[in-house]
C-alpha cells in the first residue's frame, strides 16, 4: 500500500515503478489516498487513479474489485455523501482509516494506519470493533506497528518503544484474537516516524524476519477460524 498524492505527483510516478516491479515479482499493490482538498478533486482523483493505474494485473483486488485505502486526514476532510459520490460507478473495494461507524458507512472495510497515541485503548477495543464492522457487512483490518518515534521531525513528538519486538507481537496477536480479516503493517520504510521494518543498521533484518514469522502465524490462525 503506497502513499498517493494525485495523478501528477511524485508518488504517482513511484506507483508506476512499483506496479511494474510487482507484476514481475508477483505481488500486489494498492494505494492510500492522501491528497484531495475539494469534493470534485476527490471524485476526479479516484476516477483517474482507477482508470490509469488500477487496470494493472498487479493491483490488489477483492472479487475482481480494485482495492483503495483512504487516509484519516482525507476521511476527516469529506462527508460520507462525498465519498458515496466519488465511489459511484467505480466498482472499487474501499477501506477507510477510521473506527467510526458513521464515517465508515460508504466503505467496504476499515483499518487504522497507526494507532500509537493510545495503543492500549486500541487493542482493548479491537475485538468489539471487529465485531461491529462485521455486523455492518464490512471487513476489519487489524493494525500492526513495530513502534513509533517521530521526535526528530516533531516537537515534542511521540515515542512508542519497540520493546525488542514485543509491540509488533502484541498487535499481531490482538488482530488474530479479534478475528481481523486482514492485517496492515505500518510500515516498510516510514523512517521519519520510526515505524520502518526495512533492514537497517539499527535493527539489521530482525523486524523484516519477525514480521514474516508473525504474518505466517496470523494467516494460519485466520485459516483455522474459517474452517
């Protein structure tokens, strides 16, 4: 899931590169929408994105429908009716960065990009939240974050220590216990907010390896629940 800031952005150029590599390497790509300021821009950006990029065989799909994530800032900028109009006729499978059922009404699912402000509260409510979304016919995407530290770019900033992988383990475990349909990992390379799992001088490849192991365990648990 790659950050996307509109059809003329640097991120759109990056997306084209990612899609080409994904097609070769047989993995799937989606985006998280971060840019529009007006309801018309919202509609135009979504329609342009889906027409220009989501036709790629590497685009993530659910039952043939191209998947599209919408970031919390955009969720708070527009009304549910704005989203209904923007999604009309696209056939997109849409996932909202919100835990609010009213905001999520036009969407097919919910996720949380980075619930680091109140991790205990988020994890404590996860099973209830997942049940509510399932009852409403939406999928629930559990969040997994290795830690967080944005004190270099923000003052005073926020710190969620990684605790040698314990935070990531706890979040995968909570997602499994809540019956999450998917898990979103924040993130591959968000270096400036300290959520990277990419190999580094600081951690070597320990978080990449741990994420793979936790992902495998979560998939096995999810499969057993579905049987």
